[in-house]
């Protein structure tokens, strides 16, 4: 977790520099190809990676009985997915150079996903330190290659996607070799219809959930590039990159509560206490991040020296709308974790499916005319719809009290923070970094003033208390 948190900020800054060098239109096309490849790669996995981890962890004989079939079958699915990707790309209108770019970008992402499958035995055997290192190998290698190209002045579209592909291919080969070294010779046999069918049917629940989330997160970029322009996709990619970075906090914290919710599933009182505690932990840092973007979001694009004032304004507007989506998640993402951690995956999946339907409809109607801004608004509307559904499900299905008083305090603290920041912008004329530090201290004071953080709670955290 720490390794990934260290790598992520570096990648955000590096991709900003790459986009500034390649241009918004070129990078927008790369981002659309990547998004389409992720959707197809998620479909091609068919839930086999998660299924394999689960079965290897719970059934010691699964490695000898079924993994020899899974290993070549997953390789065949990777090759088939690459061909499917090119077919889908052709159907969407990719031709000549665009189709070649899709082939290279998609090939790299499919190899990355195959590498994740090869890590399954390591994860299942609880070798977490080894898995943590493996999880960042490709990112570090790609980071080093792209940074070297950038510093040498050799970065172009071909060299950028080529470096990413080289990193993916090397990592997949490395993982395969490491797997053999850790677990000995890897037996394999040609997948037979009956055995393969049984494995695929067992992995379908994992595939359904993964596909829903994969489509929900990536479809905007593909449709934006196809229905509007690659340049608009570039604007959206530049803004969405910061949303993705901010949400790393949620993706790091919420899995910790997932395990706690699952453990306390049969104890409603404990679930309520965990929910009330998790509500604050999940929300407070994100509230400060949202306020910063709403009032000082333009400073995040300091690397885009080649962009015009209008382009920067468009990216900043998209960023502020997208960070309202972060605000919604700060308040309500914990409810999704509560539901999935207590075996309510099916209604959550249907909510996500409904969100995808709404998102596709809005994109088809609005993207051709309004471009990246429409994509950001659609994302916000869908997040709001799904979050309302989460709260309704918690009340209806679980009988756990929704902490409305706590939500009201969070809203009050955020409102007072925004009011203070507005006053600082209007009357103080401070440098952005000093202003941000001042408002961070003000926010800490608000947490105590509104009762979101209490002195007695802090005392309990001190050693010897």
C-alpha cells in the first residue's frame, strides 16, 4: 500500500509532463485507447484472477487440480481479447494509425492484466511483502523508461507507448519466471471444454462485478473521444488524473473497513459504531482536498506551459466538477463498502448497472455538443444517483441507522471551510501555498468546533492511554 502511494504522485506529475509534450489531442487519443483496452481486458479476464486467488487460498489441492488448466486458458483469453479489441476498435471507427496505436496500447494493458493473474498464487499463499513489491515493478519500470525519454528530449507518441509496452512485456516474463522459481515447475494442460466451462461458470460472479466497475470508470473517455474530439478527451484526461489521485485515499482506507464490516456482519451495534467511525475517516481529508480544488484548482496544471488560457480554463472547470464527485464519495462511499462487506453485492451491482445505463444515455445526448464538461457532469450525476441508492439500501436491507447528525456536521464543516476560503480569496490576496496552509489550520479548528474530532478520542490514541 505504501509503495503504491509513493508511486502514484510521481506518475501523476510525469503524465502531466507527457501530456504537455505530446499535446492534448494526441494524449486524448492514447487515453481513449487505454480506456477501451481496460474494458475489453476486464471482459477477457472473466473474473478468473479473483476466482483463482480465492480458490488457491481456501483449497490447497486447487493448484494441482485446476491451475494447470487455468494457466494456458488465461493466456488464450489474453490473445483472444487482443483480437476482440481490434475488432471493437474497427467497429468504433479506428483506422490505420489509430488502429495501430490501439493494438500497441491494448497489447501492453493485456500483458499487464496477465501479469496480475500470474501474481495470484503469491497472493493466495499470503506472501504479502513479495506481492507488494511485484505490484509496483511495472509502474516503476515504465516510470523510469518514460522519464528517461522525457529528460533526453526523445519523447514522442511512438516512444511513449513503446516504453509502456516494453515495461508490460518485461514484467509479464519476469512474473512467469519468478512464479516458477517460487513454486517450481508450472504444469499445464490444454483446456478441455468441460473443465474450462466449470471454471468459467464458477468465476462469473467475479466477472460481472469487475466488468460493471470497469465500464463505469472508462466508458466516458472512449465515448468522449469518439463523439466529440480527441482534444476534449485530453482535457478530460488531464482533469480526471487528479480525481484518480485523490480517490487513492478512499481505495486505500475503505478496504480496511471492508474486512471489519465483514467480521461484524452479524452484530448490528458494532456495524453502526464502525460506520460512524468510518464515516469520518473516509470523509475528512477529502473535504479539504475538494475545497482546495474548488478555490485553487488551477495551480494543479502548472506543468502545462504549452496550453492556451482557454485550454487551461476548460481543464480547470472539468476538474472542479469532477471533484464534486469526490465530495459525494467522501460522504457516501463508506456505505458501498458496508453493503459489499456484508454480502449485499447483488443490489450494489444492480445500482452500478443502472448508473452505467444513465451515464451512457447522458453521454450520447450531451457529449457531441458539450464535450469534456458534459462528461464531468455526467460522472457527478451518476455518482449522486448511486450514492443515494447506497444509503437507501443500508436503511432498507440492513437496519443500520444512517448517522444523519454526523452527515450534517460534515456538511457544516465543509460549508464553513468554503466560506472561510472564499473570504480569504476575496480579502487577503495571499500566495496560494500560504493560503492553503492557513485554511488547513482553519479546517482543523472546525473539526473540533463541530465535534467531528474530540479531545477524548485523541487521548485514547496516545500511548499508555
